[in-house]
C-alpha cells in the first residue's frame, strides 16, 4: 500500500490509535480532520485514496459528508463505520453513496483491506 493516503474523519483518540497502527504497518499516510470544512481542505490539498468517517459522530452526517467529499476528492473511496446497533446511521450512509459501510468491529477487522483498496 506504500504511498496511499487516507483521511480519517474520526475524533475518538482511542480509535485513532488503532488506525495509526494499521496505517503505519501498511506504509500508508493517515491524516485526520475533525470537521467537514477541515476534511474538504485536506481532500483538496492531499487527494486521499480513501476517506473513512465515524458515522456516530454528529460532526459527520452521512449525506453532507458524502456530498462534500465527492466534490473535494471525487476519486476517493468513502467508507463509513458506526456501532452495529446504529442501523440508522449505516443505512443513511449507504443511501448517501458511501462506497462501504461497516459496523465498528467489522471496520477494525478489515482495516488492512480498506487501506489496500
């Protein structure tokens, strides 16, 4: 995966440590944004290959996140994750056009795959 860039729309510091470890082991560059405005700026400046969003965070509503990322980085793959019981957030992300939506545990288990594609 060397040379790939990922953008995490994730504020949870504990969860970020898991993402950081996965990115480091795969040779990926991982950036973070804590707001949609910051995400847009990062997308324009860095053109990430994949953007993943914590759908449980109110700062990243599915429809607005998908729309703004698609404009700022149209080639980026958008992956959303939420608690397995947050079916509303997962459904909203699918309907908004996210490329992949997963429960938090599935997302964690598939990090290598997600970074690689």
